[in-house]
């Protein structure tokens, strides 16, 4: 129950308001947040999804080996 409530709370916070400066810092628009938490292990993970790649490589979509 705590797990579900905590995960939902984090998602609701980000759905209401994107943290100030986050989009400007990464240069992309924030779209979604996926999060999960393991209370007993005190571990949490958040995956932020943006409208484009945010790394600094020049090749926007590098080809995979063997293609």
C-alpha cells in the first residue's frame, strides 16, 4: 500500500508541475515520468521521458552495429 501510494504521489506531483528549470537544463520538453519504489530496501527509481534525446552527441540516432 505504501509502495503504490508513494509511486502515485510522485507521478501526480510531476503531472501538475514540471520542476522549475528542468526543461531548460536538458533542452527538451518533459512528457512522462515512470517511477517505482521498494520501501523495505529504501530504493527508488524515476525514469524521465522527454520529447527528444537529451545527450550531447551529434549523431541524433546512431546506427546499431550490424545494420
